[in-house]
């Protein structure tokens, strides 16, 4: 019984390490996305294009829902996250 608990404890520790690595990857991807979005923002300003492109945002959110469905992730959660990322990308 003690050996079983020890194995489970080691497994728990490994799972937490995996989550830590995933969290780091998520933050790096968020940073990368925001940098690209802000570059687009700057280019739009230089080209005198509207910053807000509702059709593009709808397209991005639609694709996000499709990805969420495909990978069995809560669609409302992914939509909320993407809306927040879109909003953040518009900031300078």
C-alpha cells in the first residue's frame, strides 16, 4: 500500500511538471500572438486602414470554435480567451 502511494505521488509530481511546461508554452504563444497582432495594428495605422475588422474577428472566432469542437475543448471558454486576446492585440 505504501509503495502504491509512492508511485501515485511520483505520478502526480510528473503530471504537475507537465502542466508547468504546458503553462509556459501557453504564455509564450500568447506573447507571440500579441506581438504579431500589434505589428498588424501598426501596419494598419501606417496604411490608414481601420483598426477594427469585424469580418476578420468573426472569421477568427469561427475558426476558434471549430478547433475547440475538433479537440473537445469548451467552445465558450476558447471564444472568451480569443476575444480577450483580440482585445489585447489592439492595445499599444
